[in-house]
């Protein structure tokens, strides 16, 4: 058993490890699943998945009186064989039951500063409620990040409302669509690993429409396998043919939209099959006792319109944003993502590339490289 030294005056001991062992990882996963505002990207299963595209995890674990009370799973990767970068999604995690959360957060912040100075770049997307972390790290050399590694915010539904209320809030989506479903053979079912090829095919359709690179069937199969119990797949069919798919992830009391695919061919485009899938997920998540259904990321311009200007519809928004409207969901921002780029020469080069990348091609390419996708 390890014996990390406590941070002076706090009683918080921080331990760094690449492979802390299965027993510790089981404790870590339990902490993540019991902490509101974090995500499956902090689970050890996600680290195994990202290992397929070149990432290795480093764990920063905080203990107090012998109990695991916080930590962070940082995904590290070497770019082009020369520069080491790190990414911390939805972390650090701090136990909601700890009475000394500020000391734990401060000790974890010290560890992140140390790791950031070992790397060329460290990107951190704090979890919900992590604004204090962003501010604290900004005072120690980090700065706001515009890399777009994580979404700026999202929309979500509070599932504590009864189904009648949820239906009433979503009437602008359900009322016109429901008339089409019954008469055209639209059905929704839970999928499993046998439906991964259909998911890959439908994601490829959406990728072609929206201009992004789809995941391979092998990666999707690995994702579904690794997140056993933390992922659910829903398939929308017309006459028995899969035309829409939605893979959601589950962490704590949150169901989060992760991957959506849709065949927009003329035969099925008007039937609103993705809406049928969404409604089935909402009903399933409520029945299973989850509190929130999160639709997945929204870009900052949409959030600015919704939250800062109280605009609820803008034709300039991307179609992916329009698909999330009309369900009675509330928009929100995540805490400011932050970054530490070291040394100064690398920071200057990074800023120069961004300044002259007017069509964002290099930024998009770098984002894909960082994501391993």
C-alpha cells in the first residue's frame, strides 16, 4: 500500500501514478460515478478506449484520512514524436461528501500545475461547478483556452417532472412528429453490439452531411464494450430498417447524448425518426431513475444567443443545434476551459498559428490530432 505525503497544513495527500492497480481504479470509478457534474471520460474504461489512439492515462489521486476524496484522470499523448500534451476532461473530481473540498481542490490544482510544466500543453475542461478551479489555475499560469477540445455548453432536461409535464414541454416537437410515426411504421428499440454496424453506417451519413470524420465500426465496438453498463444504444427504424441511431453514455444521475447518426434520404427525412429516438431515450432515462438528460454539446455562439441575449431561435445556428430545440431543455455553460502551454516559445508559436489560421483548417486538424480522430 502506498503512503503519499500530505500537503502541508491540509491533511490531503496526493499520489501520481500511471497504473495505480485494479483495486485503486475500482475506487476511482466509484468516486466518478458518485460525483455530479463529471462524465464517463473520467472513468478508467475511457482511458482504455483512448489507449487505442495513442493516449496513456496519468492519475492524480487525493487521499484524506486514508480515503480517496478526489482526483483526475489526465490523458497524455506524444504528438509527432516530439511534444507531449495532456487533456483533462470534466475534472478534477472531488467527492461531494468531503467537508474539506477547497483543500482537496487546491492540492489537486498544485499537481496540475506541476504536470502542466512537464508537458508542452495541458488542456483542462473543469467539471460543472468548477469555476473556482478555473480561476485558481488562471492565477498560477493557466489561461482561457480557445482550442475547442470540449464543448462550451449544452442543453438538458430535468427528468424529475412527470411524463405528462415532459410531454407538454416537448409538444412543439412531439405533436407534429407523432402523427407521422404511427402511420409510417416508425419504431424505436434498444440496440446492442449486433447493431454497431448500423450505428457506424448512420454516423457516416451524418458525418457526410455535417463535414466531420466518422468513427470506425471497430472503435465504436470498443467504445460500447469498454463502457459496459455506462452506455446505451437506441435504434430508430422505418419498416424494420434502421435509419437513426443514438448512443448515450451514463455517469451518476446523468444520461448524455454522445453519438447521433441519421440517414437523411428522401424516403425517411420527413418522418422525424431522430425525434422518436430522443423521446424514447427521455422516457427510458426517467423510468430508470436518472435525473438529467443532456443533449450533448453546443457551440459558444449558440450559447451566447440563448443565455446572454435570450434568443431561442436563429436561422444561422447549425442544424445540430436546431435538432435540440423544442424539447423544453435549458441551456447552460460549462466552466471556462483553460490551458497551460510551456515553454514560452511553444506558446508564442501556438498563438501565431492560431492568429493566421483564418479558415481554421490548422485548428481543426490539430483538434482531430488531439482527439485521436
